[in-house]
């Protein structure tokens, strides 16, 4: 089995968290007021951030459009 290929949105969330914010999943979750497993679900491609979660991400500097493009502010 090869490594799973993630859609761009998930890879961008992971890259943004690690390289721009320099935070662990747990620390980002604490800043957003959500459970750490939520970050893992987003980054693994199991779930897409909801509208409300997207609003939290916007406040933290990442805007996710529904067409799976991310913009880092």
C-alpha cells in the first residue's frame, strides 16, 4: 500500500498549522476551542470543516472555500 494522497485542502491545513502557526494539533485545537481530534479529522481528510469551524479558522488566518482552495492571510 502506498501513502494516502490527501486532497489539497487537508494538506494545506496541515502545512498552515505546522509551518505558519508552528502549533501542534492540540495547541491549535485549544486556540480554536475545539477537540484535538477535530484537527486530526480535518488533516486526515475524514471530515471537512463546517461553516462554523471555517469561521474559527478565518479568525486564526486560514480561509477555506468550499471549492477546496485555501487562502492564508
